[in-house]
C-alpha cells in the first residue's frame, strides 16, 4: 500500500535496490530549495550530495533541457540520487525531496557561486569597511552606526578588495579567513591585522570555488 | 546561483509504503531482493480513484549489457470503467533488486499492488533433470534424499 501524504504529485520508484538510498518511501527528513529567483543561464545545474555522514560531498550535475523548474526536476531525477518534485507556496517555488539516508547540500543553477560573508561590528562612527568585487564597490559601510553584515555570491576568480578604516586609530581587529567546502571544516586565516593602533588596513584575494570566505571587521568571531 | 537547502523533519513521510503483513516493513522486502528472486506473472493494481490510472506504471529492467529497458505494464483504463482496479498479466516480470517500477502518484492518492508469482533461486539449474530454478525439486528429481536428513548418515 502506498499513500501520498502531500498535495503534490510524487515520483515513485518501487522495489529497486539501486535507488534504496534515494527512495522517498517512508522518509521524513525534508530538503527544500527556494528556486523562485533562479536564473537558468547557462542551462546547467549542480547539487552537492554525500551518502553518509563520514563521506565527502560529491558534485552531481549536468545540463537542463529548458529554462524552467520542470526541466530542472527532470534533470535531477535522472541522476538517480533521489526523487525530486516541485512545490509552490504563494509566489515561491521550491525543489523538494524527502530522504533519510542521502545528505544534500547546495543546489546551484546556472553559474556556480561560492559565498563571501562579511561582518562589520564597529558600530561607532568612523569604523567603516568597503568591499570591491572586480573593482566595483559592492559594500560601503561608511560610518554605519549600526551592525552591518551580509553575503556575497561570487564565482571563481573574482577579485575581492577589502579596505577597513577606523577613526580615530584604534586596535580594531580585522580578520579574513576561508573554510573549505569539503570537510574537514577547518578555517584558514588569510589575513589578520596584528599592527596595533593602525588607522586602516586592506587585503585582496581571488575567490576559489573550493572555499567559502569570511570577512570580520571589529569583534572577531568566536 | 547557489541555493542552500532548508532542512526540516516532517511528522509524516511524503510517501508512506507499507506491506500487507504485520511486522514486515517495505525496507525489509527491498533488502531481501537478490537473495530472494521473484517471478511475477500477475499483478493486482488498485487506486483510490480512476484518475490515478492516467499515470502509466513503468517496469525497468537491465539487460546483460547493463542497458536499461523500460516497459509499460499498466496502461490507462477504459474511460467507461468504474472500478479503480485491474488485474494485469505481467508475463515474466522479475523482481531481483535490479529491476523496479516507477510511476507518478497523484496528490493525496493511495494505491495498492498485490503481486502473484513464485520464488525463484538465483542459481543455475541442472537441465538434465528438466527442473527449473528450485533446489528442492532438483534434489527429488535426482532421486536423492535431503542432505540434512539424518537417515543419510552412513
């Protein structure tokens, strides 16, 4: 006996051991990706998957036949790493799967990106930070007066220039680090401001898709 | 664009699969395939409503080259049919873990499959005695007693 407990059509595979890990039968862990704002250019996709908590994430992907969610679902289901379907909630569109065995992570549609997270905790005026990506200023926290943070999605090779200034000069920590996408998730410090009493500092780096990046200006992370 | 998933735990699964036997889970049946091979010659298929039958049920099998072959074993019913069920003669439909069925299950719908067939051995048989895929029959056909029968001790 099979029962669909959702309000959506489910792709069902029955009695096939090769899809044992990818089967949605009786699975209760839900994975949802909000693809409402997805841009299908180029027509490629990638999903990060690992088959046990002790294994590494692997990339599965390919091409999408058309620039719409149904084509994305068809391409995902052809990978035989689970059963995916589309659910809508108001104006939002989600890719959904249930699985108790396979562990999914990021879904990339179109150009693959990695994240650069920035945090500016120097809430006093005069402690500002600018981030230029490929010579285009994208973050300017001039005299913020409040906590500033955000995430940039960049692609491999992007040049990031970080400039920080405090006025008056004070011992404000400045830290740039990166964490490998694949475990073990040990962060590597790329730059730290160890010069006391400096009024400004800067650091530049090229984005590598195998890492995520963190920029802290102010109170360092725990 | 890279999208991180939202991961939650649902109170009930999206797809519930149960067997008709108490204390026997679908996972147990699935894991037993290969050690147990089934030859299905008839299939009873029922659904909550006839609209489910507009979704074909496909049977996928791998040949010796590793290529997949897909057959449609459940066809749409006649528009005039009232009963939401059918008997299907499947021919030599093998369930050995390498084959499987796939279909789309409509929202809120429930379906039931009852398989009619026999258990087969995954090992080869002795053609000399004209038996097929059954150890017990082979032993009897060879005129020998059960290996584990104490009467065989010499």
